[in-house]
C-alpha cells in the first residue's frame, strides 16, 4: 500500500521535502511533520492523503495548503462531520482506520499545484535500560518492524527524490549520550535538555531514529518560559 498523497487512479504524487519538528518531554513526544508535494501532471487530480500513525499515536492537528488555499481541521462528532461534509463543497473528510492509517480526502488539485501537508501527533516514548528511543515515520514504504510498542517503516526506495530536515528538542536532565542508528546527527546539551539536528542535508530513505541514553531514570520536570 502506498502512503502520502495518492490520486484517485492510485498514482503517488511526488514528495519534494519533509521538515520534522519533534519536542520530547519525559515519556511523550509531539511531532510536527511538514510535507511538501507537487502535482507534476498536466491535468487536475482528485487526491487523498494517507499516513501510517505509529502504534499508540494520537493525531491532534492536520492542515493542508493547496495552491495557496489552506484547509484546517476541526474536531467534532461523527454525525456532525458527515452533515458538514455533505453540505459544504470545500470540506475535506478525515478518518482513522482500525489498522492505524489516517486518511484524508482533499478533493481536486490543479495541474502544477504545490501541496503542503502539516500533521501533528503525540506518541509515547519507549524507555528500555535507561534509554529513550524516538522514531519518526517519514512516509516511505509499507514494511513494518516492531521496536517495543513502536513501529519503524523500512525504506523500499533506493534513491528517493526528496530531502528531509530535523529539529528535535528534548526537555530533561541526566543525559549521558545521544545517538542515531539511522542518520548522522549533531546535538547540544544544556541545563534544560538538548537540541538535535542533522549534521548535513539528508535524503529520506529511512525513518528517523534517535536514542537518548540517561544516567538514571528521568524524573518529571516542569519548565516555565517568561516572555
């Protein structure tokens, strides 16, 4: 099964770039994925967006910018959502399947249109032997490998045509080491936690995996920021 933007004919719309922003605090992570697509065909396409929500993950916000026009999500009960969808032409419908897939019907996009998808979701962070592992799916391929209660999407594309960037913040103390078995990263540790980025431009041929080793089990911490 294909993920990302899919036309009604089943063709995948090219993904050009992914920007990942992840904020980790204690045992939870807030992920914001910004995905940029482009309709390279000479005709308009009816499209839908499919995203494999990690096991235990909860989508809290979704928006799309299609040809300069923004679509935002609104949470409501199923009956009201169906009523709105049937009465408004420019309404997109969002649903989550039992398999964990998020699917959004986005209607028709013009030829050569740019499409930006922004999806925000919360996940639990798995800890094992004083080590936190954060996994960020990048919508690559439908093969899954389990790690604890999370899932990794293995790449089936040898030469992807798009780049990916990362900005991750971790709020917590007692950091012993930060590493990644999937990408080359750099990080800075301060009194509040750490900031993690890629050391150079990366192609999205695999999901992002970040391991944070702690000297001891992290304790809950509250931070207050004053303007």
